C-alpha cells in the first residue's frame, strides 16, 4: 500500500511540474509573440484602411471615377432623358 501512495505522489508531483513548466513557457514566451503578431496585423489593417479611405476621399475631391459613379447614380449624368414636366 505504501508503494501505491509513493507512486501516486510521484505521478502527481511530476504532473504538477510539467503543468508549471508548460504554463511558464506559454506565459513568458508564446503569449508575447502571439500578442506581437496580433498587434502587427492590427496596425497593418489600420494602415490599409487609412490608405483606402484616403484614396476614396481624394477621388471624391479631385473628381475621379467615384464622383461620376455617384452622380450617375443620382441621375445627374444619366443617358435617359429628363422626365416631362406636366
């Protein structure tokens, strides 16, 4: 019976040490790298979004294709004749 308790205790201590080592590796090594990658992706996404927004605004201000599409959608430059006023 004593041998059973000694083996069980040794297994529990070994498991606890393994879990502690895994926790320390994840907490101090893997998590910071993952956080850095996520932060980098967020910054790249924000930069891409800012660039696309800047291009759209400049296109609207300078009269690019977006302005013509918007005006055509509003009916300002449509190829249809204007409705008859009664």
